[in-house]
C-alpha cells in the first residue's frame, strides 16, 4: 500500500473510530432528529456534562458534527447527514447476521 492509500485508510479509520462507542452512536442518532444543546444530550444520556463534551469533541474532530454557540449554550448538529447511511449499512449487516444465526439454530 502506498503512502496516499495509507493516508486515505487512516482518515477513514479515524472517522469510524469516532463513532465506535454506544454513546456517540446515540448522539449521532439524536442529532439526526435536529440540533441539540450539550445540556439536552447530558440529560438524555444520563452522564455528566464533561463526559458528553468529550464525546462531542471526538465527533467534531472527526468532522461528523459541528457546533455553534447561542448565548451561554453550545448547540450541536450533524455536519454531514450522509453519516446516517452508515447506520443503514450497519442495520443491514445486523439483519443478515440474525438470518444466518436463525439458519444455524434451525
């Protein structure tokens, strides 16, 4: 693999790694429904604000979400909605795995 391809795959891995946590998957799912402030996400997840902020920072550094300040609150939204296509793909793999599991049990 040449340096250009390696860089491309490393960039892809950073994005996938940023989503590789149940809380971050939940956050992306919630942001698909609309913009949310950190306080709303903190309440929804049930953890402290610093934990949510770390998750959001990781998603932001990967380019998945963006933020904007409104008064004292910071609001987050999806930067690119196509990330939801990834969820559709994951769900398809899960369904396929379930079918295979059913075949083994039959």
